[in-house]
C-alpha cells in the first residue's frame, strides 16, 4: 500500500527543512492519493519543475515508491513553470503543488532513471 500523499508531502518538507531549504505546500490536493508536483525556485527568476514519473519507469520490485522526472534539463523561467502548473491543476483538481526555494536547486526527490 502506498503512503498517503499528505504524509509523503509532510515527510518531504521535513527533509527539505533538515537541509536548510525552505519549502511549503502551495496547493493541497487529495489527502489519500493526489498527484504531487514539486517546483524548486532557484531564486534568480528560474525554477525546476518535477512531475510524477510515468508508470512505465517503475521497478516491479519497488512499485510503491514515488518517482519524479524533471520537465527540463535546466532551470526555466518561473512564468513557464507557473503556466504548466495551472494546466496540471485544471486537468487534475486533486493535485498538490509543493514549492521549495534553493539557490543550488536541490530537490531531494527520487528521480526516475532515464
């Protein structure tokens, strides 16, 4: 059984906090199984956006993990990230948006292997 989204988000924010990275829930979605989008603002007008990895990349031995993939290889302008997030929320009103701020762009997420 997969961890509830609300618990995963709380643990993720705690992980960020222990590394000295500010993070907050910008939009609370479905408590049990909402999709999570993570925006990492790099404090220079750019940001990285991490979205859930496609189901096809999950390892059968660890199917319950939450894996993410970046939308781009490098930071992109924040307005572009905000546009994408608005589209995602229109498509899935149960989605969560978590935002962190870190000049180094640290994300602390498990990324899907390419």
